């Protein structure tokens, strides 16, 4: 995982896939080459993930289809 860019330079925004509830908001950063940053907007200083754009699209599609219980 050392080849992932640092998320310190990520430009975070609330995901359009987030629920409108205050406790289920996800922020994403799409300004980094080759990865999408993901974090919980309720805890912006907490854990952050760096995932491949294709993996994020796949997960979002699966969630919309009801494949995962959140």
C-alpha cells in the first residue's frame, strides 16, 4: 500500500450517494490520481480509505442494488 498517494492533499466533498441523515454521510476526494479517498463526515479526522475508482463504483452499484445491509 505504500504506492498510494497521501490523503493529506485530498479535496473532500460530501458524496452524492450519502443519506441526508447526519449520521450516515460519507465524504469523497476524487482529486488524487488513481484513487478515491473516502471518510466519515461525522469524524473527518478519523480513519480514511484510499480505493481504486473502479472498486468504489462497484461497491456503490452493489449498495444501490441492495446487495449489502448498511
